[in-house]
C-alpha cells in the first residue's frame, strides 16, 4: 500500500489549492477515504471524508470552503481548498476515513502554508 500526497504550497489568505492523493496497492473503489492535517506539536486532525459511494462529510472548521472528491479509475482522492486561512497551515495527509478500519501506512504528506 502506498499513498502519495501532492499539491501543497505557499498561498496567501483567501487563495486556493488543490491537493491530490494517489493510492496504490489497494482496491481503492471500495475504501472510504479521508484527508487529515497536522501542525507540528499537535495531534493529526480529520478534515474531510468521502465514502466509496461518493457522499462526503467535513470538519466544521472547513465546511463550505473545502471540497473532497475522488476518481476511482485513477485511484486518487482530491481536496479542493478555497478561501484558505492562516490556520489551515499544516501538513496534509490522506488515509482511510475515520471509523472505517485501521489506517494504512501514512504517506509523506504535502505541506500547505497560508500567509496572512
């Protein structure tokens, strides 16, 4: 199993980024997937999830600003992040959605930095 996140970068507050997570070694289409983020010194927190059927759910802190989607043919899950805020600064990871089974091996993440 391998998860490879990409798409992070430096952006000004109010800007947008689109993160991607490519998975391999799994039957991606049947797995509920999630995005998480972690700030140094803090616990990793859940951001968004998307079920195998396509419905999604979001943490209150990102609701209305972030959109999760998936492309099962490409074994990829995306996170469209709009109206970014400095408090969104973190390393973002994808993995199995919370409550849907043990996490897979974590990837290296992709760093998002939002300047004020």
